[in-house]
């Protein structure tokens, strides 16, 4: 099985998940933005990614704006990457950029989406995700994803219930996978 794990912002979580999937024998391509990785993890991010994981770095900046060069550059790159990698499953970590949302919307099957926060942390919605992206996610992505049999992942039973209530997603399509400890990022680890 080939999984393209798209973690454009949740770099630490994406690295740990990709490494775990690769250790389980799954062919994994890990997509994220290098500038975010450098900012959130630092130069050592490359050494944290298993040799079994195919690292794929988006060329443009992580962007939540529709009309930027980075958005369009990443969108073209994403299409090419998916065509070349040919994943059986595309697993998105809380789509919070235009190219991720677009690719999820285009996907006809084999889509998994981890929703880390069903409701944004207080104060974060205005700062981290544009109102346009929330609107696209709630009006287009989630209804489309429900139609194509997306598997949803949350990190707790309360989040699962909240997701079902907020988005009308069938409980049978939501799995609870505890977040766990980000081992490679622990103090003194």
C-alpha cells in the first residue's frame, strides 16, 4: 500500500506518523513545506525522517490565500506529485491550505483526514486559518468527503462526537486514534 501523507503544517506529528507507517511496511510519501519545517522543527528535521519515508517538499510557502504565487506553484506541484507517487490513500492532516483542500476535493476514493481540532483553539481561527478556508472546508470539502467515503480521524471520543454534530459525519466513518507523545521532540530525547 502507498500512502501520501500531507502534513503541511503539523510537521512534528507528520514525521512521527510517517515513520510509524513506514516501520509497519507501508510505502509512505511525506509532504510538507520546508520553510514550515525549518521554523517549527529546525535544521534537524531531515534526520528525524526515516530513510524508509520518501520526503516530498512543496516548493512554495504554506499559504492560506487563494491568489498567491506560492498557492498556485504548490497546486501544480501537488498535482504532479500525486500523479508520480500514485498513492492508494491520501492522508491529510487538518487541511489548512488551499492546495491541500483542492487535492482533497479532487480525490474520488482513498482519502483519510485527521482533524486535530474540530473547533479551533480560542483566538486561533482568526490568526491561523482564513475565513475563506473555513468556508471552503465546511461548504465543499467536508460534504464532498462524506460522499466519497472518507475515513476521518480524531484524537478523542469527545472530538468524534463534536465532529459528528458539527459536520454531520457518520460516526462509523470516524476513528479515534490517540495523539500520543511526539517522541522525537521530547526534552532531552
